[in-house]
C-alpha cells in the first residue's frame, strides 16, 4: 500500500451518518498511455483478476484457433466472461470444448455454484451438483484449451504459467498495457490460471487500446475488433442476467465494454472517447466498484445520469428487511467532484 491512503471513492450512509467508506484508486488513460484523470495511487501493482479476460483471449483469435474451430460470436464473448452459470453459458462452454475435441474434465478450473442467483437456486432445488462448466471462468479456460490444441501444445497443464498458452496471454497483456511481461508479478487466480499484476494506470492504458487500437498491428486490431464486437453484441454471454456489465453496457455509449474483476476491480473501454478506465477498491468491495465506475462513466459523458444504469448504481437506496429507507450508497465527494 502507498504511504498516503487512497481517497474515499464510495460511501454508504445510515440516517445522517456515513456508516461505511470504500477507499480506492482510479485511472482514465488514452491509447498513448497518457493518464488524463486519476485519484489515489495508480502506480502500485494490482491484480486485475477477471477484468482483463479479453486481453487473455487475444491469442485465441490472433493464433487462428477461433477460426479453426469455428467459434461463434457468442462463444467468443463467453471466452471473455465471468459468467453466471446460466443454462446458455454452460451450453456455450460445452460447445467450445466439443469443437476443440476436449472434455469437461480437461478444464483446470474447479466447480462452484453458479454466480447467477436464479441458476444457483434452481441447482439447489434440483439437488444437483455444479460441474467445471458452471465455473464463471469456464469460457476463458475453454478458449485456452482451443489455443493449446490448435498449437499442438499439451492440453494437460495449460493453466501453468510456463505453458505456451499462458506465455502468449502474458505477452498480449504486457504489450497492450505497456508493461514488460517479465515485470508483471504472478499470482494464481481463483480459477487456477495465472493472474498478472500491473499498475492501475497500465490497466487503464490497455483498455484505452481496446477502445482505440489504431496504433497497433493489423492482426491485433482485427482481433480486438472481433472480440469487442462479440462482447458488446452479446453482453449476456460475457456476464449474466442483471449483472453489472450487462446493465452498464446497455446504457453506455455505443460500443462501450465494461468488465468486472474480483476484489473490487472494474474496467471499461470507451471507443466513442478513445479512453480506458480502471478502478480498484482497496477493501475488495465490488458493490463500491460498480458505483465508482458508473460515476466515472457519467463524469466522462459516456453514460447519462438519467439512465437505468446510473439509477441502478448511483445513489442507491439502502433499506432494511421491512422495506424502510435507511440510507444510501453513493459516490463520495472526491469522486463526485471530478
């Protein structure tokens, strides 16, 4: 952590008092890597977690694996997803595996209950057990397997940092974010794949290059265009019913892509402005990340303050079990004043 505490970005009130505060940092950058807006320490390394799944999926398209196995746009969106484990997510993940000649057991991610409340409730009612396909990262892992099979690399161990598939993902992330791949600390994500730490300003730069890839190679521009189109056309496959990314992408400027990550990370690529945005909440609170991102999108003019998304995440009523209004979740003064 930095010597100076990050500012409070989001606060939750009860009565007349602020009951909870969420400190964090944010960065807005352009495709040249210039930070045009920031709060907090945007230089310390953070793990983007699932926020950079589209970057991890770049080799899937660039290598020719996506075409070789005939992946659909919905399946490409799932390869960038933290999905809810709904029936159509599970079906799409299984389809990717089948096209690559792989089995569910080949997935390195572990099973967990679906992230979608409806899907989880249905599974519990049916007394069914989740499989690896229900893991929110199963689409990403299925994409990794496609890359491995297409390259003739071993399927077993594809999740290891030393595997060619992970080396390719690490290079793509480093190149897009402007960080030397070897300089990114490695951690193991919840899905067993490597996660690579980098400064928040670098993550914002990477998302700016997703929004404005004109300075990149033709191959990378084409891959980014294809993945951005897939995710923004089929956001339900990248996320799930009622989830933050679906709600925000429905109302933000055309072509805007948002992506949540665990532990209070959220990022966005805004093609209409050529900007990338990255948020990290210090305490890992995702409820605060969504509010901070919505406020930033409104501040940047990429989201109307009157939109459903803004009303969903900004000045959110806090109620008790009886339905009484007790307080509000809102952008803190430091963030609201930008």
